[in-house]
C-alpha cells in the first residue's frame, strides 16, 4: 500500500482524504498497527487504482 501510494506521488493525507479517514489511521494501516474494514480496503484500492485482490497480496 505504501509503495503504491508513493508511486502515485500521494501523501498519507491525500489518501486519507480520498478514503474518508484520518492521516493517522492510514499511517497505522500502513504500519500494520490497525486492521481496516473491507469497506475501507475497497476505498483504499480504488484510490490507489488497484484491484482489491492486488492490495491484499
């Protein structure tokens, strides 16, 4: 997730805004400190222009 976000020149703040979450929450997800819901994962995948399955790999 972090790698793809960087490839898109997107900050955690940018991603958080697109997903409707806080920057801290996105940071925790990237660090593995928080487990997002399926709904949030779908939004993250869409924002990162990825398929959900690819995000979960």
